[in-house]
């Protein structure tokens, strides 16, 4: 009986580890940018999945050809970050994708900022780190 339990647990662990590789949808790229407009915060995520668009001055961009000097990035659940994390004038490193990573849509409060992006790009932040 023990060999069957061991084999079952081993197969579950291996399949779980295999399933979590390569899970980023779309084209991934890295952005170092400075926030150039006040960030419009949202209510906390819960029943509704909130997101906001943050406008960045492009300081460094790798992994995608983008001709403009500014870009709007969709930050999901901005209320989950620490207080005053997203501040105008501060520099951030982001890993982004040109596709939504969730299996649902977001309520984006200021989606109009995305119209300023070149070639209708709607980037979603995967990770956001403040540069000290």
C-alpha cells in the first residue's frame, strides 16, 4: 500500500511543478520608468477586480520595440501595495506583458490613459519594484 501512496504523491508533486512553468501569457518585456502623472488609486480588490493605468516616462525598455518616450501600464489591485508605494516622480522596475494574465477582466478606472500608448498597446504589470 505504501508504494501506491508514494507513487500517487510523487505524480501529484511532479505534475504540479510541471504545470507552473512558462505561465506568462503574451510577450513579456522589462520597463524601468518614472511615474509622470498622479496615480489614481482604486478601492481594494475583492468582489470586483480593480486596476489602474499608471503613466511612466520610459527610462529603459527591453524585450519590445516601442517608439514613444512614455507608456501607460495597467497595474492590477494597486491597493494591495504598501501605502504610498506608487508615487509621482519615483522610479520603478516592472516586468510586463502585452496580455492580461488573469482568466477574468479587470475594472480599469482610467483606461483612457492607454490611448496615449503607441500602436494600441495595453501592457499589464506582472511585477512592480520601486528603485531606491
